C-alpha cells in the first residue's frame, strides 16, 4: 500500500484520508491527474457535477502528492474566492505535516510556513493560494490548478464577471506558468461562455486540452453516495438549463439562436390525439461513430386549420451502440407504432444501413416503406424546414426527459456539442416540404385540406406516403 501510494494519487488519497470511499468518478479524476504528474499531458480540463469529491482530490490531495514527488516545484492554486483558496491551502499544508505523509515522502515544510495560503517546502518548492482576480505578480508556477472559477450560478450568468474571469486568466494567471508547466481546470459547467467554454472555443488557435466530461446521465459516478432516486429528486427542483450545465456538462443558451425556446409547445405523450405516425432516423455510421449518436424518433402529424401540426418525439431511442443494437431498436419502433412512412439519409448512410436493416425487417416481419432523402451536407439547410414550421407554432415536443433532451440540442444548434437529434427531428419537416413546399415556409398559405386528406388516406399503401 505504501509503495503504490507514492505512485498513484487515488492510493495516496486513501492512505492519507481515513474512511475514504472512492467511486468511479474518483478513479477517473485521479487517473487523469496522474497523467499530469507523469508529464503525459500539460493541459487538463475535468468537468464534473457539484458535490462529487473533485476538490478533495484535485485541490486538497493532488498538490500534496505533486510536491511529494517533486518538492522543488512551485504550485499555484486558484479558486473562486480567496477564502476558499486559503482553506484548500490549509488542507494541503496539514496533509504534508501529517504522520501518514511522512511515511511516504521526504518533503517537509519550512519552519516558518504557518500561513494557510502561502508556504514553502524545505526543499525549495512553494504553494500559493489565490482567489480568482487576485494578484500573483512576481510568482512563477510549475503547476496551476483552477478549481471552480465562479462562486455561484448567478455569477456565471453575468457577462461582466465572465469577462473578469477571462481577463484574469489570460492577463494574470496564464503568464505565470513556466515553460513545460501544467494547467488543470476542474469545475462544473455553468454557462456556454464560462471559462471552460472559452478555452474549448479557442483550441484551434490556442492550447489543446485533454477534456474529461463526467455527466450524471452516463455510467454511475458515485453510486455509494448518489442513487438514481436522489438524482431524480434533485432534477425535479433544478431548472432544465441549470441541470444541463451543472449535471450534464452541456450548457445551453437560454433562448437559443437558430431555434427559439418559445417556438415549441409541449405535450404529454399519453394525450396525443389520433395522428398519422412517421419514423425518422439519423444513423452513426461515419468515421466519427464513437462520438456520434444514432437517433431514432417516432412523430405524429395532424391537421389543424388546414395546416400540418407536428408532435415530434412521441417515442424514440438514441445510443452509441453498435449497428446490431440500433437495428433492433429501429425494428422495435416499427412494430410498436406501424408508421405510415420512414425517412433516412440517402447516399453513404443508405448504402451502409439498408441491406442489414432490410434483412432484419424480413426476419421480424416489420414491413413498411423507407424513403431515403437526398443527402445534404449543410446542417442548417437540413434543419431549415423544421425551423420554419417551429417558428409558426406548428411543432410540439414531449413534456418529459426525452423532450428536454431534444429541446436542449435544438437550442444549442448549430454550435452545440451534439446535433444528431436535430438531424433526426428535421427529417420529417424536410420530407413534408419536399412533398409540398408550402409546408416549410413561414409565410406559406394553409395547405389545401383535400390534398392533405388524400395523402393520409393512402397511409396503408406501400407505394406512396404522400399524394
């Protein structure tokens, strides 16, 4: 245990912290900080929900571990406030002064190192704690740790404060880091333009970051402490925008840019009237498959005052599984809803998917007609018909978690991290627009009732989905 504690941050934390109970989240955080200590990476960004033990590992134990391995290094630790930063400094100092630490490392404190936030090692290294915005002039850093640069969600919503944090990072903190030094930013997202967001946006011309995202919706992070029931209760009282940022690490603009929140009305799936159903798909079959999602959706269409009204996302499935999994899910949706027509992207995607999909459909007797729409590379062009119909108040989304996920992608489009659901949702309005161009135009007159009715009268035909 002592030998591994000198080489492994998590083992070090367990050795120096009584009753420490590590979850998956701590293995991931510690493993990546070990990569920093080993010199494998020098720019690390870890995005993790609140209250998941990130500060204990990153701000309380990692500096002590780092100075144990290299006692001559200079460490600067920054947090939202000077009080919090000094509290972390006291924890690091007390750890180094403790008996467990002396069993592992030779690093010791200078006799006059009594300050909580500013002290030196006997071997010539140093530790300096500073609040965001504080002065660090005259100091150099081999390691810069930034733990939560904003003290509250309210602060992060202020453009003035976001500018101050950015100015402090670029004008004060960054130029304190010596050549070959490391920077670690560990936080939860709070705004699309927060410090993490700006650093990610600047990667093309600036530092390249190793980014570790730990959303609560994935594999359980710390099941010993946070159960699904706890998350459900927490989510019920957390505004969706805050939940997406703090707990999913996916901040979204409040109103959206390409799509506006106010355009979409919400419905309960159990209250959907009798509608004609359609299936749309966006398959992850490109070279980026490991990062993309396959998205499958069942949607309804009805007639209101001569116009088509869409109930998007009545049912659906999304995932990053291999093709055998999403082909089964596709067939399940067909058998469950018996859609009038199904729409997918033509070209490369059609050629990759169609043979396997057809074979499995025959095996499971899931008959239906698939229309492969011409491939369009411009994502905004793909979504233009959906945008037009939504702006007219003709598009609804389910009032549930799935609907929130769809709305989050729509509001983040086209700059969001994922847009697979947008491609899937946009396919039905695009198909309707191709069949009858008036559908997708915001200023278009109402669709003629007789043509609309004739289209749906043919719903049982395998030859045509639209008149």
